[in-house]
């Protein structure tokens, strides 16, 4: 253990320096596909190598080809933050190396998962009796919701029908296909017309069973009218799933609580603490008002998993048997920052996004492509798609794009805990300089 202790101290110091200021690294690497593979042997070593050699290659070969998601200038996709408490919890998780499949396999992991799930529900003002579990990502979580809804609906798969909007995350469509729903039965519709579509499809012999609404869409942070959709779903006995993977966290803020209007009437709901709550990837909370549907869909108990303890065993509620102790890092972060600390970080992203949006709206060369109500700013150059693409290429931050109303749009996602007003001011200066 001498080498472990020595190198462990070195790595903790490196991580502390890294988290203190990732700006010392470029946010995105300058490399081409295959560069790292050319530097590495084509086969693993026959004999073990020293940690000094491994760390040397990490610094010389791997690190220069890392895209730094924890960088204050990372504004692509959705910004994330691996906070210090979360990183320390990951260290303990790796050291303990437990499998949170059964209560008996690790009582602490099973019970802590239930505890933190209830804490987040309380902070969001959602029903306290909902069942919650931690999965790796929203894509996995929605697949579980789909399978539970499919099990509850019963009957032949070829008639089951799913309803999504144009801006619904692709993971829901992918999950529906993986759950056995025919691709032709995944309907992209205007959710304002949902009631009429459900009636018409039933008249055609289809069986509507799953509707997905969104709180904070990936492309533009759009919010569906969840309350109205929930009323329709209740009337038609259709499972309502709400994707709050990004936008759900903002429900912690009193001024944003209306984002979650109607969510309490959903059948399942997702929020990702690894987006807005400073928890390291991966950590996605799936909630449902119908845990019995999850259990009916996923329970399979071979003899080697049977116990005489009557309690929650998370293997009965999901596909995975091997489950990491993800609750530990969520517990660390929630306790270290508290509700007010996490709310302050969310509020900062709102303020910085609003500041940038005001400058863009006031510049005649630019236009906002979507309302700015969360930490996402979507904009374009009025001159057209070509000019917008050119501007995006010239920015020294890591941004991503989308297409809205058929037009190319730059997305600036603000949410990293290290991003400061000076970073966004520098970004605005870079935008205006590139347009000059």
C-alpha cells in the first residue's frame, strides 16, 4: 500500500489543482481521430508497469486529448460540474466497490439511495410518496419508464403507440424502439393536438399508452404545458412521462417552481443531478408513482438472489444487476452545499444566461433563436446559416449547435460551477470581435 498512498497523495493534489482552475488547459483538444491510438501499443502489456510510467503517459498522451467538461468555457450540450465533494465520494465509492443490487448486498447503498431520492423530491415540491431510484443517465431511465408503462398496458406490441414532440429528446424514441414498440407507432405530434390524436388513433385500432413531455428540451430548453397534457393523459388512461433531465433541477428555485407545474400528476419523471446539482457523472434520478409497474416488469429472482429480508431490492426495479453506489456522491454533494448552495449555483447560471441574452438581443447583427429562461442561450447571425457556422468556428469556447425552425443555431449552455461573469464577458467580447 506504500505506492498507493504515495501516488494517491500526488493525484489528490493534481485533482485539487485541476478543479481550482481548469482554465490552464484548452477546453477542447487539437487532435484528429486516431491520434491517441497511434501512440499506444496494439496489445496490452504482458508484465505490469510502474505507476510512474502510467501517469507519465496520462500526462503526455491522454490529457492533451481530453475535452474538459469541467472547464468554465465548456458551453456545449449541457454544462456539468464535478464538484470536490462529489469527486471525494467517487473515490470512496471506488474503494468500497459495493454492488447495490440487493439490500443484503449493501444495506447502506440501498437505504442511502432511498434517502437522497426523498430529499430531492422534497426540494422540488413533488409527491413525497413517489418511488425513486438512481440510474446512470436519462436515456436508461426513460427506457425503464417505457417498459413499466408497456407492462401496465399489456396486449400486443404492434398496436401500442407512443407520442412525442419534435423537440423531445431522441433517447425516448430510441428507448421505445428498444422496448419493442414498432417505429411507425412512435408518433411525433404537436402536443397541443394530443387529445384529438389519441381519439383518432384509438378509432384506428391503435392503443395509446405513453406520452412524453419535456421540462427543458435539449435544443432550446423548451417547456411543454405539462398540466394540460397530464389532464388529457388521465382522461385517456395513458402513462405520462416528464423528461426534466435538464430543466427539472431549476424547480429548486422558488422563482422557477412554475417550470414543474403539472409534474405532480405525471406517472414518471426524470431529473439529472449530474447536470444542475454539481454531482459528477453519472447520476440520473427516475421517479414513478407506480413502482409496482416497474417491479412487475423487471423482477426475476433466481435462487442465488433470494433473501429472507422484506425490503426494497433495487434489482427488482430495473434491468441492471450490477449497480454502483451512486447515492454516496449525491449524498455528499447535497449535504456539503445544502439546498441554498445548489440553488445559488443554478441561479448564477440563470443570471449569466440572461446577461448574455440581453447583449445578443441588443446587437442588430444577431438574434435570439429561442426564449431564454434557463441557462441556455440559442442565437444566430441574422446574415444566415453560413455566417452563424463561421462564427461558431471562430469562438474559443466549446459550443454546440442545433437547428430550430430550419435554421442553424449556436447553443451556449451555461451551468458549470466554475463559470464566472468574467468568462461570459470574455465570450461576448469574442463574439463581437469575430463579427467585426
